[in-house]
């Protein structure tokens, strides 16, 4: 996977080391750009899905919002969109070893509510 070719970049976050993480919603991937400007593929097989596991074989539905925590994990919101079946709204974690796990989500669109209030706070 060529990390320089973004299809639909959506979320962006920066870790304490200055690495920039980008969710590519169109290709279902998470990418990293080093402080020196070198892009790399962090997680996602490029195929739609909700499979956990090793970073390059894990599947994301539509990775969107990102945040890095103090432990070096990248937390990803992975929502379904309106034309997709409900129940895929998940919160995923990529640990520093590259393992992707689902840490939250349910059939009630919790990720959509998180995205709404995170990206569109009330004034």
C-alpha cells in the first residue's frame, strides 16, 4: 500500500514524538507521517470490515476520528455510514506493537454521537 496516495483523509492527530497520524476513510487505512516527512502504513488491510488483529491484516470500516493517548496507543473511531448496515460503529485501539482491538461500540451508533460532539462542539 502506497502511504503517499490518500483517497479520503479524514482524521488527524499528533503523538508526543511529533508523528502525524491520518485516517484514510476511503481506503480504510491508518497512515503515519514521521517528523521528517516520511509516510508509512500503520494499520488496516485496505479492505472494509471490522476484524481485529495484527495491524496490517486488521480491517476498518471507515476510520475517522483519531487521538493518541499517553501510552502510545492510537484510538480510532470507526463508524458505519448511512448507506451501510448498523452495528459497525466501533471505537478501535492500535497499540504500539501494532495490534488492533475493538474497545467500544454497539448497535446504537455511539461513535456517531462521539464524532458529532468531538468535531462539532456546541458554542
